[in-house]
C-alpha cells in the first residue's frame, strides 16, 4: 500500500523510477526515459501527465524549463519510508522462516563442537552465523531543522539506522539533493573495507565545502555496517584436551590457552581476523605457531574453515591443537562438516 493515499500504484512506480534513475545519473529525468525504464507500457504523454501530478503533489521538481524532473525532499522521504516498510516486511518474513532453523542451528553448532573435540582430541570453536562484509544499500539525508540533518542508512541484512547530526552550515534544498546523489552514487554496494582512503578522498573532494558533512555521514555508515556484524556467538568444546599434549600442558601455556577459549571476546577478534581476507582466502586456512593472530595460540596450530548459509551469513569453524596435529584428518573432517552444514541449511532455502 502506498504511504500517501493519493498515490496509486502507477504513480508510485513512476516516482520510484524517477528517483532510482536520478540517483544513478544525477541528470533530470524525462518521460521518455521512464517509458523505457518501467514495464508499465505507457506512452510518454501518459507518463508526462503522471509526472505533472507528482510535481503538483510536491514529490518531484523541475529545475529548469523544458528539463526533466528530479526528486524533492518529499519524494526522497517517500522513497526512504517505502524502503523501510519493504525491509520491515522482509525482516518479518525472514524471521518467521528462519527462527526454527536458527534455533536448530544453535543446537547443531553446540553439538558439532562437542563431536569435533571428541573425534579429534583437540580443542574446537565454532562461531554462529553473522553477516560478513556487509554492504551499504541506501543513504538519505533530510533536513529536520536548522543545522540538523536526519541520516538514514540502510545496509545489507535489513538493518536501518536513523541518526540526527549537527552541521555547521544550513544546506539549501539543491545542495542537499546533490549530497544525496553524491553519497549514493559513490557508496552504494560497498562494504566498510571498500570505503578506503581513495574513496573517501574523492568523495570529500566532490563534496567541496560540504566535506565535513560527508565525514559525519561516513561515521554513521560505519556504525550501521558494524551493527550487522556484531553479537557473534562462539561455541567451544574440548579445552581440556590440550592437557593430552606435553608441549601444551605446561602450566603457563595451558592456562593462557584455556583462558582464551573461555573468553569469547578474544575468539571473536580471532574470527574477525580470519574473515578479514579476500573471498579467495575464505576457505580452509591453517595457522602454524607464530602465524596465529592470537598471542596465546602461538604454540599451537589452528585450522579454520568458513561455512556459508547464503545471503551474506557466514560462520567459522576452528580446531586448535599441537603443531604435530593430524592435519590430514582435521582437513578432511572440516570439509565434511562444511558440506553437511551447506546441505542441512543453505539448500533448504533455495
């Protein structure tokens, strides 16, 4: 249902087409472009009439005579609110579909950690699924009052963050529109890793005197993206297995290692480090001694593998043992587990 009762489905489709095209091109949008863009199969004249109605209603404006239209603040607001409604609906459907599987998955992961530890005689850890390399989907800046902007950030995983920021200057409507276009055309589809110094430098350069606003918005983007990657659950088992190996059972070494396995914050950092590489490096990894990113594991070998549930949801399985571990058995066991998880969960959702 449209948010505005006066907007029928045809007007909503045309308005969305105008906004999406304008975000992509930065150029005023004409009726001929919309007739090609949408699947309404309407004549340019009919679309022009609808665009005139949308202009009268305040959703689009015509910056120059004989030019196409661009979204107004009201148009952007409608677009964002529609996205938020759509995402809320998606989240509800996703939760209803996944709640049973997530509960099942938690039990599976806990049991899997225990079975791994028993079968290998090593310590094991498994992280619950979380969003990895979350992508930015949409940004919207709206004026609320003088020197204040509402920043709406939508990221992968149906996460929406609304924040009010204070700005030094009062932006005109045109400046605000240009900033919205610049931010979306520059950042949409990027992960926090993709938003590097080169991207930021170019973005601030293009923003000119409003580079400070870009800085503030980037801070909110980072917070929103990280929100999709937090609250990582870690399941461990077999910590006492390390006492079976003399090279690890030294009181001080064993104490540090067990402490690491009991403090999930360190393991969360370890998982983040393991997942910080490229997609090509996201398979099975072996860390021997000093190669481990965790100091207390420097006397161990750690073998990790990522499982993938689709939709950006990924987790990590890790086996911790002596440097003389049975690598062939461990690698074979991890490949088998990854295949089982893929079969049990990912394929069920296709």
